[in-house]
C-alpha cells in the first residue's frame, strides 16, 4: 500500500519577489518561435503587481523578439541597460519575410550594439544570403562590445559563395568570447586575429570555414586551452601546412567533448583530422569521429594512420558497445562500463565515451564502410569488450567484421532477422567459404581464436520463432538454430524478448543451450509489441517504467530481476492468463523466465514453483 502525504501549499501571490523574478527570467529564455518573449508579454498583462515587477526587471526583456517591430522596440526599451540576446532564426523564411526580420535585427544592433551579449544567426537552404550579411557587418564600431556568444549557423553549404564573412573590422571591438560557432564562413584576413578573442572560450564549433590555416586554428585552440570544454570541427580544409614552431602538444585540461565530423577519407595533410597530432586532453573526454569513405578499401585503410594512431594512444578498455546503422554507413558507440541502455540509445544516457561513425560515398562499397570501422575499432582496443548490442542493420553490410575485433565477447544482443541472418553467414563462412558472398574467410580471421569463440549469452528480439506455417529452411527459428549450432561453443543462456514463440518452439531451442537455460518474456506474439525506432517509444519502453524489459537483454544484475522473474520448471502451469507448457523429458526441464511486472506477489507468485 502506498501512502501519500499532501505537501504544504502556498498561494503564488505569497511567493517572494526574488523567486517570482527568477521564474520570469527563466520563462523568457524559451527561444523557439519567440515563445519566451510571448510569455513575458502575457505575464505582464495578467495583473497590476506582476506588470509592475516585470517593467522594473530588465533581464526579463533581454531576449529580443524580432517577430514584430513594436515588440522589438518595447523589449529594447524595457531591457534598459541589461545585456541582451539577439537571435535571428531564418530557417524556412523566404524573401521578403527574411529581409524584414534581418532588418529588425540590424536595427536592434544599431540601438544596443555595446550591450549585445549574444548574437545568433541561423539560416536554412532557402534563406536569401544577402539578408544576413548586413547583420554581421553591424559588428563594428568605436566602443568596445560586450559580446560573449557569436553563433553564425548555416544548415546548407550549397552556395556559390560563403554565407557569412568576417573581417578584421568585425573583431576590432570584441572582447572575450565564451562561445564561438562559425558555419560556412569566410575569414577574410581575420583568421590570425581570432585567437586574441578566445582566451576565455568554453565552446568552439567550426564548420566549413574558408581562409583558416592550421597554425591559426592551433592558435585559437591554444588560447583557450585552460577553459575550452567542447570542441567541434566539421568539414574543414586547412589552407596550409604547419610551420614547425609548435614545441609540444596543446593540453586541453577542461575538454569534455571532442567532435571531428565530416572527415573525408583518404585523409590528406589539409584535413582537420591532423589537429589530433597537436592536442592532448583528459582520458574521460567524450569523442565523436565521423568519417566518409570515398575510395577503395585498401586505399582508405592506408590513409587512416592519423586516426588509428590517435585512438591507439588513448589505451581504452571498453566493456560495452552498441553497433547500429547510420545514413549510408555504420556507427559504433563504446562505453567503459557494463551499461544497460535502450536499443538505439536515443536518450544518450549515459553518453558514449567513444562514438565512431563511418559512411560511404557513391564511389565506395558497403565493404569499405565495414573495413574502415573495423580498423578504427581495432585501434580503439575493443578487444576488451564483453558485451555487444546490434541494432537492425542491412544484411548486405558485412558488419560482423567489427565483432571480430572483440575476441572476449561473452554477451551479444541481436534485433531482427536480418541481423541474425548476417551473423549466421559470418559463422558459416569459416567452415564453408562458398556458402555466401557477404563475407570472405580472410575478413573473419582473428588472432588465434574462432569467430565468437567465447560467446556464452545471446539475446534476440523481434523474431518469429514459431515453426508451424512457415518453411523451416527460411524461418527465423531455423536461422537461430543454425546460428547457435555453428558457434564454436555451446551457449550457456538464450534470452528471448518481444518475439513470436510458443512453448514447443522454446523447447526445441532449449535443446541447443547448456542446461536448457532459456529466459523468455512469456509473450507468444511478442513481435507485435516490439517498440519501434522512434525516440519516444523506444525511450518509454526502455526506461520510463521500472518493470519494462530492457531492450538490450542484458539483465545480468540478478538482484534487479529477482522480483520480476519467475523460474519455472513445472511441466504444466497456468496463472492469470500466463501459460507455459513445455513438453519432453521431465528429467531435463526447460528453464523459462516469465516477466510478470514489478510486483509478482500481486499475482500470487511469491517464489519459484518446482514441478
């Protein structure tokens, strides 16, 4: 029985003024569709007292609305001398709407340039570039600027000329930036001047920058080496090689996240991947690397030395990985602990310590993608991994080559029949190279050990494991049985979640498992309830309820499951609509784990029933 005790309540009118003002300030921070500004205007119209408070509290009006000239003017007046934020989001806007909002942004900067703390400009593929160029030109003047955040963001770089241009005049009065994001920007003789404004930089994102040299980029990073927390470099071609003046690596002691995106492979000396040779950071820095392979596998692998050397030097000891698809490629995320995450990790909690993504261009093959990712995985020392989860992947991609780099793998979770069939191909090719063309024997060669030599626990999801009504040779049941039979050693445990299966099907699979140990959620038509890949449904099924079956199938923490699982060794048992009817030799019972929810005792099941 749950007891609920009402909390003491108080009228909103009795809240301290300081609390009310803080609420107002937080409400004004909403930036999407000017929701913050709309909320503040609504609050100011609710009652006389709140209006008086708001009109005398400039920070509540500091995020300037550009949707209407009257609103812009009122917020500039009411913010008084407080630092302001100007956010010009022109995604989806076309002429003349884009020009109208840009004009109001220029007017606001003209009126309050010296107290503008944040300037954010965002354009989309359809935004007229001329609408925003004049906004950046406003960053000049005789008085020092209070600018701390400068974000010039472009979601499309398919233009004849860069979206933004920064000149020395635009930087002359800028003091110390804490956040700098530049997309599709031309640094017109200004690359050597940025470092002077970055000694307090916390967040740096550079994407598709023109006119930036390797020495200048290192100067920017070095200037912020004591404060930089996030560094993201994307699709960058550095204009010239480094002169040999750098005496040692740049130590980024505060760095929490490092992202190198848009790396074109093969890697050349002008690639931003070469920055890795000149920086050092803490071991727990989260790293994301995205590579786009463009040429034949051998050529690509020979040009990965920059990345593989860097990853090998990290000396990782990972325990868990999640392998899944991306657009035109593969993604491998790695954790140092034995994590229990939802299948797609849509919530990103906990975030992976290492996130490797490889896609292929039209002139590269699917095999190239797997080759590059396998090479990067090997350099990252995934040999220590004991647990792997595989999301649904196109069976034509030879992704099992990545698992070859994990000789100590003992737990594997597989979702859907395509991934299962791919694994079966990988296991069978070692014994019969002519069985399929997905893998070649050399691709699955591992130092001194067969493929999946130490696998003891297999979890499967989304399969139709029924045998009646399907051709045995093409069924998921046959695929699973063949795969299990082809493993170098007998499985110690099979877990079946969200699959179609009946007691008889369970028994036949149990014959392939050590001590017939099969853990089953007890749902005969479970494939119909398999959560799809949308973030809301996956996250809800995986983590919103304590009793939800983990989508990874890695419930090794027996204490957590003791209240939710019932070990049944009885030949005929039925309770509240749940039925398990294993048949066969009573001396060799099938072990079936039935998931009843968080409180089995509510169903009258307080202990295991021994038949």
